[in-house]
């Protein structure tokens, strides 16, 4: 049974979560917060949400704070989700970079890794000579829990049921014995991806080289409009002139002030 959270306690957590992560929780999410955090309170022997809030306020190492955000944040993803983005990457962006043979991509809400590994597969299969290319993908998320799973690169076999068998054979190792029914991403993909915790609400991101492409999909639906606007304009600073931003198909920048040019549904380009 969930530990009860009062309206006053919910308001305190809602403000805390918004200030730290940009996630905007409406009044209907009070039960969700209680549901997702109650088990953690019982694990710690904490009896009320007020006591847990006080614990978070005195969490100098921020470990419990990070754990709380892990539990609150939603992480749902699939391989080759919203495939038109990957088609565009293969058919339009890669040919533009064929002379330089170098690409830098940021998967900014990578969850359990399906998106960055899909990017890696698209890059690897999208060129004739992948060994001669310099592929680098930064994969980040707010949740350390999902990043740990992503870095491991191990998935249940049914996660690739919708992928062509030859793609699965090319990029995954099938488990045997006690690992039957599981798949592991092959080293030629994992070597292309670096996982790192990044909070999209930070003023500056740990990115030194200008990027060719940023994926930020199905995250901004949890943000209010001012937060979306701030984030999109930060992304603009980290892209090369001519670089791209892909957002989720449930999202739109229609009501957000930004300098990008719309080039297709949910696809934007930095001019220059």
C-alpha cells in the first residue's frame, strides 16, 4: 500500500522536482508521486513524505536526491522508435558528411539505450566503409539507473522482435545457457557510444565539440513552455551551423520562440 502524501507535501515535491529537472507535474500527478516513491520510503524506514523531504534537503552527496529523480522520471523507449528520423540521418545527413567522414551526435534522453544504439546501427549500416569513419555518440539521461542498464547493452530478446533478422545478427550477440533469451550489443556499436548523466536543466553541458545532430525526443512533453524554450535555445548553441535537432512526434516547437528552421515534421536545422 502506498504511503499517503498530503497536498502540501505534494506541492513541496512538485516544486523540488520542477526546479531540479524541469519536469512539470500537474495536480493529477499527486497519486503518481506517492506510488513511485512509497517503496523507497519503506526501504529507508521513513514514515512520511515530510520526513523524506527533510532527508533530501540534508543529502549533501546528492545520492538520494538522484535516486528520487530516477524513480519519478519516465523511461520508455524502443529500438528504431519514430523511424523517419533514422531514415533522414542515413539518407540526408550522412551523405553531407561523406567527405569529412566524421559525425558527432548527442542522444540527450537516452533512457535504457535503445535510441543511441539505434543511432549507432544507422551510422554503421549507412556507409560503405564504417571503419574509416569517426563516429561518436554521447548518450545522456537524468537517471543513473537507466544509464547503467544502457551501458551494459543487454536486452531481452523480445525487444528486437520488430527488427529485421539480418540487422539483429549483425549487431547483437545471442545469449546461451543461463543467458538464453537475452541479447548483448556487439562491441563495434558500444565503442561508438559514451554514456554520461546530464541534467538538461544545467546552464552548461559538458560538450566541447560542436554537434552535427541532437536527439531530444519525448522529453519536452514533461516540460512547461518556458522550460522548453530555454532548453531548445541551449541546444542551438551546441550545434554546428547546419546542425540538426530532432524532437518527438508528440512534441512541437510551434509556440516556442527559437532560431531553428523547420525542415520536416519534428526535424529542425540550425541555419548558417
